[in-house]
């Protein structure tokens, strides 16, 4: 399903490791004055003022592409908790804590048993590799079906989502995919650094094939054929900016329409082989991609298709294979992220367990660390900020009364989930073997595929969560008109039940406002109160919104992400609108709270504390290659600009810090961006 996250999953995935040191203590429940750079004028560079000492003394751990005071440090604490849970279960302890305790322990133990993985060598994979023998159209379909069932997204992606025009229905979704590099632009750009990455990828594919037993000359030839096919897929693919537009990715063609645009692949047989013979309701996100895919499967020699499919299976299996494969897999990851060391095995095994038994692990995590009072305090704060948004909408001078009424109806319909779900996912159908890691990992992937496809044609479950509660994140769903705030992020420095109110508002309050604003950003505003893709705006209000959003896009286009690479204002537009809206909403809620219950006197005023609380949650450092990767694939702006960009548009910031109109942190009135 389409989710707008507070922080991208590519980034969150990078936060699953930690330095080889003791778990850090929780961040202070308030402003950390020790990380301020008091030599910097807050009106000149507020990010440096708030985070400067932290930036100066913090080293990115060698196994990490990035490190942040908020997300990374919380995730490190969460990982330590999850590790203890899994070690308990693997040792046969506390197995009565949750129903899946033994299954979790067996999965983790299988992953940690490196000796067994080395002894098994390629034997667990060889049967599947041998079955991927493409001779004709029928054998191609059968091979693709086997891979798709195992969660290997060869040639395309397959899943489920709510129908964008009828949010009560769950339908199947086909989308572009099948590329080994992170984005289509890596195949198409001609700059030297991108070319270096392509060369490294080609060498990596060849090396992995050699490790699997393919002779050198044949591995070289196969690698070139694989890359050529992936480049053709990339050429046919939509850009990330285009894919942000729901109008460009909604094409409910049904099975008959899919067959019409791509008749040379047996789609009906695919769904039969996946165990869903009656599947007919399908959104084809990128029809032109599938037209080109249809031509490709006709023109590509069977030997090249076979090499391509075997590569994607091998690539997906790499983390579960002997060390020589893990090391080569990481060698290419290092090219993309700049991290010099791989994660220690236990952290890779915690992450693998989370991917395949995530809600079972989350059940145990919540039992051990998330108190009910945290849930209640956060829930109350959500309600406050929603109330503030309603008042803001009512006071907008640029929106007509009819559109305001519809905006208020959508706001009233927003559903909230805080901390953890009421009902936990059932994993009874997932078979885990304590001595077979590759089997377990692929069984988990297959379980997820079937779990998703089994939803098609059934009523939408509005209580279901898309991310596991220990994840340090939050998200908004357009089609559900729902906000979810995970237990993993409801911790210092974002949130603490005992933290000073302005700190909580600057941290988790901004997160709440951010997710709420997603319902009304350039993408979210295209969905109505029921989650349907529907234009509920008057022409005049829509035109005014577009002009205001354009201001934000141009502002962020002017920021540098890394070296000579600028922020992509179009790609990051929704997140930047959400950051600006979130900052304003949380600030107003904080002021209302202060009017009723003033904070104790301190060095900084409540208003100043609010802005410091927000900025210090985003103190962060990235390695240069990783920053380049994110500039291409991440719809979020770099941390510095997520702090500086929104507040430079806020007169409230200038007033709080007594900044003159000419200060660098204050945008001129005629250049100021304001959407909500």
C-alpha cells in the first residue's frame, strides 16, 4: 500500500546497525545543551547552532552509511532489546511470552548458525537455480511465477493495494521493477560517478556468478546480457517524480486489459501458478513499461532470460549464503553507501527476523518496553494537533468555503493508530526449521507474498498495520486516510512522557503535524475523506494550492544535497510541504499548551525550546556516497534542510530568536513559502 513515511525505508534500513560499543543511554528528556554550537548565531545557521558540537564529535560507525541523534540512537536501543528477546527464545527461555516465541527463536538460531550455512554451501539453492531453465514462453512464465512467489521481483513487482477510485476494494497491483541498481537513473545518467557505479555493478554481477560456479568467460558474457536487459527495463520505467503522481500510476486494466497490452506473457497462468486463479482486478501502474516488457521477453534470447532470472534469485539469496557470497554482496553495498564494514552477524539476523516475523517480534517488544502511559500521552497530543489543523483551515484566506468544508470532512475522518495494533498477525502458516536459514528466509518471503495476495477481493482491514511497531518511523496512508505512530519512535529525543512539553511538541508533535499534513500535500490532497482518488477542490483553490506548492519546490531546488548534487524539489515536494505544515501545527499546539500550563523557567523560552527540540532530533551525518544515493531515491530532503527549510519560512522562528529581517535564517516576506 502507498505510505508516506517520516523517513524513507532506504534510510531506516541503514539504521539497523550500530557501532561496536555499548548501547548508548537514552537521549536526555529535554534539550541537550552539550551539543550546541554557541559560537554560531542561531539566526545565521540554526542547524549548526542546535547540532554543531554533536556534528563535531560524532563519528559515523564503520558499519554504517549514516548516523543520527534521533533515528539511529533510538534504533540502536531497540536492536539491543530485540536481540535479548531473540536470544531468550533461541535458548528456550520465556517461550510462554507470546505464541510465536519458539518460531522466533528457531529463525534467529538458524540465521546465527554460520557453521551450518557454510556446510550447506549452495546445496539449498541449487535445486531452485536448476529449475530456472527458460526455453520458451511457458517456461519463462513458470520460472517468473516461482521467483515472484518467493518474493524475488524479477521483471516486475506484484502486490496488492486499495483501489484508488474505490477504497473499499483491495485489488492486485503490477508495477515496474526487475532492476538490480537502486533506481532507473543509475542506468541512464552519464556522469562519471554514476558510470563508476554501473561498472562496479557489472563486475559484481560477474563475480557473484563466478562464485556460484559459472566459468569466467561465461560469467562475463552473462553479466553483460543481464545488464543490457536491466537497462532496457530502466529505459521503459517511469521516473520517481512521475511515480509520485497518483494520476499517472492508476490504470485499472483488469486481467483482460493486461493481456491486451502485454499478450506474449501468460498472465493468467502466472496467477494460477501463484495459487490465485481467479485474480482479475488489477491496477497496472505503468502500462508503457509492460508494453516494453512484452517486447523484451520476445526479443531476448532464452539463454539471456535464464541468466537474468538466475542472477536475481542469487542476489536475493546472497545474505543467507556462505561468507564468500555475503562478502561480495557487501562489497557492492559499500560502493553505494560508503560504509567500510558490514554489520555484525547478530544485527543482520535481528533485521532478517524482523523482515520475516516482524509482528511476532514486535509483540514481544511492546510487552517489554512500551508502557501504556506513553500511548495515552501521544494520543492526546495527536488530538490537539488535529484540532489546530481544523482551526488553520477555517482561517485560510485563499480557500473558498465549499473546499474548506470538504477539507474539514477529510480531517474529521482521519483515523489514528498509536504505538501498536490491537490484534497481532498470525504466523501459524509459516514453517521455520532451526537448521535451515535459507529455507526459513525464503519461506518468510513466500508467506508475505501469499499474505498480501490473499487480501485481493476481500474487505479492507482498516486496523491492519503496514510497519512493525519497533520501527523508528511514522506514516500516513492516502487510501486509508490514516496516521500511524509506531512505538519505536515514541522515545527520546522525539518523545518522552516526562519530557518538557515544548520538547515533545518539537519532536513528536512535529512528526504528528507532518503526517497529518501529508493528507493535504500535493499528493494527499487528491484523495477524499474516504481515501478515493477524487478532485474535491474548487478550480480557484486548486490553482492557489499549486502556486504555493511551487514556491516550496523552488526553495528546495536551491539547496545542495551533496557536492554538486542539488535537492530534487519535485521529488521531495510532499515531504517538504509536510515538514512545513508539521512545524507550524506543532508550534501552535505548543503555544496553546503553554497558555494553559506554562513550562518552568529555563535558559531558553518555550518557543526557543520547541525549535531546539525539533532540530536536535534531526542531528545527522551521512557518508558522501550514501548522500548521493539518497539524493536520487529518497523523497525526503537531507536533515539539514528539513530543519532550516521550514523554519526559514516561519515568522514564529524569527520572533522566538529575535532574528532581524536580513538574517540568513529569515526568508524575505515576498519569498516566504506558506501552504497550510
